[in-house]
C-alpha cells in the first residue's frame, strides 16, 4: 500500500535513474505523480492496411505484417530498421536508440504502427519512431482517450501512465471535501476525478474530472485569501505619515509626466495611507504601463517618514532590476536612504549583512525575492509591503510577507489584465486601481500573423534588427522534442536557428527546467547584449525590462491563450524604438485564427482579456490555457469563470454561517493538495 507522501522511487519499477527523470518534471512523491495531469489527450484513429490516398499531416495507424526480421545498424547512433510492404508499397520503419525493437517484432505477426507517415515517392514511405502495438492492444486503446504528458529524457507517456495506474490501484486516497459541497456542486469524488483525469472514457468524463480538481484549487485559493483577510480588514491605521516633501520632489523632477492612469493610481494609494484603516490594494496595469515608479513613490512616502518599505519580485534578475532602478532615483534626487537587496543566491556573508541592515532602525527600501519571507529577515518598523507580479506568488506567501511587519499596508501589482467581472470575484474586499494607459513616447507595437510560407520573411526581420544593434525573442511552446507532437521546442529550435544564421547571430536558450541560477545567468547575458536572439518558453512572460529587444517571433501561437500571448509580447516595445511581434499560425485547415486576429488588431490588454473570456469554451484545456495564472496547476480563471464564482460563494457561505465544523475541516485539510498556493 502506497501513501501520498511516499517518495517516487518507492513505486515498483522506479529506480534512481527514473526518479531523477521524474524530479526534472517536479514529481518527487506519489502525490506529485497522481496530480501530474496530462497536457492533452489522443483519440486514436482506426488502423488502415495501406497508406491512404488523401490524408493530413497528422499521425496514422498502419497495420502491417512483419515478413522479415528487423535489423539493428550502428551508425553515429544505434538505429533499428524494418522494411515492410503494403501490397506493392514499400514502407521503411525506423527507430533510434531502440535496439530492443528487433527482438519485440516477430516475423509472421501483425502489428499496428502509429506515427507520422512520410512520403518518399508514390510507392515508398517511411515512418520514424512509431509506437508499436499488437492489434488487440491497439483496439483496446481506441476505447478511451489516451493521456499525453509533458516529458523529459528517459520518460514516455506510456511509462508515466503505467506508474499512475499502479499507484491508483494501491494507494489509500481519502476524500477531503465535505460531502455537502460535492452534492451541491455535483462534483466527482477525488478518487474518481484522479482516475478519469488520467484515463477518461470520453470528453464529458474528462470535463467532470477536471472540474473537480479545478474547483479544489479555487476553493483553496478563496479559503486562504479569506483566512489572510480575517482580522485585518478593520485594522486601525497607526502610521504617522506627516511629510511628503521628498515624494513631491521626485515626482516633480521626473524626466516624464505621469499618465492620467498613474496619477489616479498614486492618488488612490495615498488616500489609503492617510485613511482610518490599513488596506490592501491591487494595482492592475498592462505590461509597460509604469507600475514601478508608482511603487517607488509609495515606498518613498513611508521611508521619508521613518519606516521600512519592501518589494518582493518573482525572480532574482527582476529584483536586481528594481534595486538598480531605485538606486538611480536615489542618486538623481539625492535621497538619504539605501536599498537593501536580499535574494537566495547571495553569499552567506552578503545575506548576513543584509539581515543586519534590515534589522537596524534606519528607514530603507528593501528589495528581494522569496528570501524576504524566510525566517531570518527580522524587519524593523515595516510599514509597506509590495508584491510585484502577484500571480507568481501564492496566497500563503503573500500573507507571510504581510506578517513580517505589524499590520503593514499591502500593495500587489499585476500585469495580467483580468476582466472586471473576474476581478470582483478574485480579489473580494481588496481595493483595486487600474492603470489603463501607457507612458507617452512609446511607439505602438506592430503585430503580424503569418503562416509557414512567410517564415523566411520573419527570419529576415530578425536578422535586420540584429544588424541594427537590436535583439529578438523566439517563443516555443515546448522545452524538448516530443514524439507525439510537431510543436516547436526550444532545444531543437535553438540548434536549427544557429545553423540558419551561420554564426552571424548569437543564440541563447531559456526554459523552465533550468535552475533559477541558470535562468538568471542567461537573462543577464541577454541584458548585457551577449545574446542577440533568445529562444525561450513562456518563462520570459515575467522578465526584465530589455529596451533593446524589438522583435518577438511566437511559434505555434495557436497553442497559447490570448492573455498569455499578450503578456509575452509585452517583453518588446519597452523602449522608444519601433517593435514587431510575429505570430506563426500553424492551423492546417487554412482558416485564419480568430484568436490571433483579435491579438493583431489591438494592444489593449483589457480588451484582449474580455475577448478571450468570450471565446473560451469547455474544450480549451486541450492545449490552450493561461499558464501560471495565480499559481494554479489546473484551474484557469478564464475557462473556469463559473467554477470561480461557485468556489467564491462556497467559501463566503462557510465563513458567514460561522460553520465551525467546516471551518475546522478546511483549516485542517488545506495542506493536503496545494501547499504551494
């Protein structure tokens, strides 16, 4: 019998080598395995006995009789080759680094080979790395949807599927939601939901399983948000904020004028600071709208009056960017304060010095990452805490940040444009300010949607910009090549684009499986202009302000949600140079993508978010979701708007009814699944 907290290598068949592969996917325990949900699903087609005369570019299932033995050939790498025939049509089947295939295929037996069939001539085809099934096994596969997981080297979807089946059959998984809530919302039980998220029989089955898991996340999110607010909503404001001379000096001396949106937001914040109670405020503003100067002015108000003010960023390089920006303002305006930086990668000596400065009674700006909420930093008179890119932090982390002081004012900043209807639900009693404009002088970003035929033009645009001293991003949906999909991946693409530019362009690579130190090192190289073209996954969605980046090429743009694409393109056009974002539309049917047309027509993030909400349907979790929103693993604030409303209402009822049993139950169970939120 397995337990949820058992390490992954306790599962039969998973040794040290496989455990390391699972660790690369963030799977360390049996619980992690069960909640490592598929990224999409396959409905296998009926097999055919010969290549069809008309077919698309997708994989097919081909039934062939093996008439001769497969051969292992040693070239640069080991390849296994089987020559087969369908009538007079020759089909060459090829596997790489799979010598075991030779002994698996028995002469005289029939098998179904599933993969992409490539035409060499009218009577000759090849199929590389096909999956092999007995006819009966393939027929059983067709009875239900088959999971496809995000993979790393050494793991296949079949291997993960086998491990999940094994632990599902032999793990004691207890239901943790109250029965009355499941009945009220018509939700699957947790065991049924986990089984059918991995092994759904049909679309309706999959939808119900996913709804249960998404509801759990949302319920926990609202529960933790409410717990964080309990007892703080009416905290008297005891801060003595009497002087604003330095704030006015900075604002009046800026080389630019604040926009109307920035001015209104700053006014909201200062009314909070002068009000009767301590408040929490969300500042929502599109990428590049100028939230950082608002943060600095608010922090300066507290520092000027003898308090500490702290800002927490999701990455070290973003924290360093804030530090450098703040120090530049301090120097330009001759302010008598220092910026204290605290990040995880600092040396023990550097951290010790930072702790001492934070613990002193000198007013200062504190800038850092998650390190700001660890046990060692002991703040002295902390009056304001700001969380930058708040959806990258969980409710628990933001709550811990606030508790570092004695009821400090809280500001959270977000560049994720969220429709007002959803904001009202997500943020409850939190005050909201929206910066709806952008600083003057910004050259509007040009957006272009192209198909495969214009790829050469896009590469030419990148080369031209690099020759003019600028830089470019290329965004791919995957980290590494997959046998199951043709989606562009960072590793293959980086090598290919290096070859294409033949050394004229320096190419860097960035993806989420790198360590924080590796990612920061690559981004620093890009910032230093040592890299001309950065090939990356969506990890750059929240990143540094690189004004020299003027081009972004998004491969397989159809695989992303609109709001996420808008976030991504916000990485360019941050200076006074013209910029262009190129979206590659790979739809096979020849029809233009409605999503991409909307994106190309507008740079307004809030308009994009509203249109995204209208377009979304229950099937969108097949490849399109807003990755990263509020740290949710499964739930999506756009797609799950109805579940969002339901979970919000349920938590409100639990608290307002003062249902002690349910409150205790939720408090005791809150760490069962989503301890990272």
